[in-house]
C-alpha cells in the first residue's frame, strides 16, 4: 500500500510518503519501547494499514474498541483496483 499526496502548489505531481510515514512511526516505537528495528518497522506498517483501512491488518485490529483512530476502508473491488491511497 502506498500513501500518496498531491501538493496544492503542484497538483500534477504525486509525492509518495510511504517510507517517511513508516519511518516516523517505527522511530517513535523505538524511542518509547526499544526493541528490534525490523519488528518496529513491521508494526509501523500494520498501524498505517489500520489507519488508512488496508487489508488484513485492518480486519485483525478493527475489533479494538479502545482505538481513537477512525478507519476508512475501500470497497474490496476498489482496493484491488488501486495500488495507492491518495490523501488530499
């Protein structure tokens, strides 16, 4: 899953934020809890998928009632048809 934005200054250009978003979350996990760099990266990817409504991670984590995050799931057909989620 990719996270892409289009800046208002240049709406024709896609800016892929996937790695930067994942890195920020993984670093925060490391700062607060230490742990393994690869596991923190994997956990960060799961959190991003949950926040933006992606696949299996969303299904597994959506039952948590204590989460304050609102998720947006694409319909199955739309999710399969698209590689990226555009954030505007």
